[in-house]
C-alpha cells in the first residue's frame, strides 16, 4: 500500500461569501497549509465528511476550512501483526472494504459511517456505535498517529506494532477534541478478526428497568454479547463470531430467564432492526440531539426525568441507550425552540448532578440563543485550557467549539 503525492489543491475562493477551503493531498501539503495559515494568523476548521460539524459549540470564526478528503489513502497493512496504517481522511467504510479480504475489520459501527464518516473525524469526535461495550471506542484501537499542530509542526506518537508504548500518547488527547488541538493526519490501528456471522435477540422491554435487567443478565452471562441497545420499547442484544459459536450463544440465551423468548434476527431482518436505531442517534433537520454518559444504573431515573421534562414542554423525547455502558442518546422532536432549550438545559443538569457528561450533537434553530452548547465546566477545565495554550496558543484551531470552557 504505497502512498502517493498528488499536487496540492489550493483554496477555492470562488464561492463567496464564506471561508476559503483547501484540500491537501499529502502529509507535506497539509503541514504546508497549516504552516502558511499560522503565518497569516488564519483560524482553521478541520472537516472530513462533515457529519459532525453541529457537535459542541459553533466556531466563532473560520478563515480557512481544511478538508481531509484528499488524505484518504492506505499506507501499510500488516495482517500478521493485526495492524493497518492509513491517512485519517479515509472513510471507515472504505477501510472495512480493504481489510475484509484478509478476514479482518475495525470493530466500530457508528451510524455516521453510512454518511461517509472518516477515521480522523470519528476519533476527533470520539464517536462510536452499539458495539462499544465489547470493543470500546476508536481511541482504544489507535496505537500510533501522525498529527499536525497549529503551527504546521508534524508530530508522531505511538508506534506501528501493538506492543510499542514509546512516547507520550497525544492521540488520546486528540480523541474527542473536536479539532481544537490540531489536525489528525495518519492513524495506525489495531484490527480484529472479521466475524463470520451475526445474530440478534429482539426482546420486549417496555421500560428502562426491564431493559437494564435484561442487559445485565446478558453481560454477566458467559455468552459474550457485543451490543445491547434499548430504543424505549425493545432491547436488541447482538452476538457474533463463528457460525457454530453464534448459534450456540443464541440457543443458550433462551435458557436465561430475562433473555428467554426473544425473537432471533439474522440476515436482512437483523440489519433492518439495527438500521432503525440510526435516526434516533443522528436525528434529522429540526431535531435537537444530546449524547450522555452516566453510570448504567442511572438510566431508569434519567428516563423518567426526561419523560416528565418533555411532557411539560410540549416536546417528544426519544431515548436510545447502550444500556450496558451507560451511553444514552436523546432525540427531541416537535414543539418549539423554547421547549427544546428547556429540555436540553434541565435534562443536562440532571445528568451532570449524577456525575455524567452531555454533548450537544444537533440543535433546532433558535435553541442556541436560549441554551449553551455546554453545561457546567468539568473539574478538568483548567487542564484543558492549559493544553489549549500549549498546542494552540493563538486559539486558531476551531475557536469556540468548547466555549465557554475555553
């Protein structure tokens, strides 16, 4: 998998007004773009497929949009070492296609992948999918990275083999950073064996208590489910692996009281069941979408709080939860911006009071003027501000994405 070095794509200023746009075609091109921007003191916004530009706060100023679509090439693949190195602008779906002939894959399934989400974008937003309980997020699969800082400096962290632990792991700092520290240019990733088959138990779960009890029963069993997702009325519990192993897991699940009697889905039916969850997580135009992380035990109480808040504000609230790990997505629909803002602030306060975190992923028009993108600053805010000053002292990378924290 050799790298190529096509010519730099220069900023396109034909579509005014708005920021200039540039699509670097190599690592050297990207470093040159950021270096020149530093000299000109331009503010920067990094974007891949553009699937998460609504997350967090809105940038207060953008002079130059740096598109990573030109950094989409494979660099190397060592199947025997279970590692692959690629440019960070590569879409996740394309990487999966490259790995599949070797019987490998990256165990990541965010709904945004269907819209072309790139590996760099997924890491910068710390996005994940239902298989989070089994494999963790993308950050845990990164064993090396090449980063470009705000001044154009190229920094390499980690290594190319799984056991390498040399150097400070800056890739972890960039995970979930929304592009405020610099540009992710290349990633070395740990891959996994591609499962032969998958099967899902579809269980009725009318409330959060029932869903939590069933998910715990699955996770505390020896069946090793890879996902447990509740959509407010049904719990989907997924297994995958070899043909024989998956069939055995599904059969044994029926002997566990809280899992007994579930409908077994495979093939097209299974795909459709999981695909129906995607709109609950991504939302649509006019929706407000929140992503929360809490202790799993807090789900029933937070679900009740959400229902009460939504009803009192004339808003429909839909909750989708990775029950086992306490990651919940709320989609607000209907009503007006005042109701959405009230639901956002009140439910976020309830989550924060229980030690959780909330990220605003999408907001209805009019919400922003009534509710901030972020709630109370975490105890780590002074450290984050110090790191921002260290890596981007002029605040040129995505200024405002974490305002008012920094």
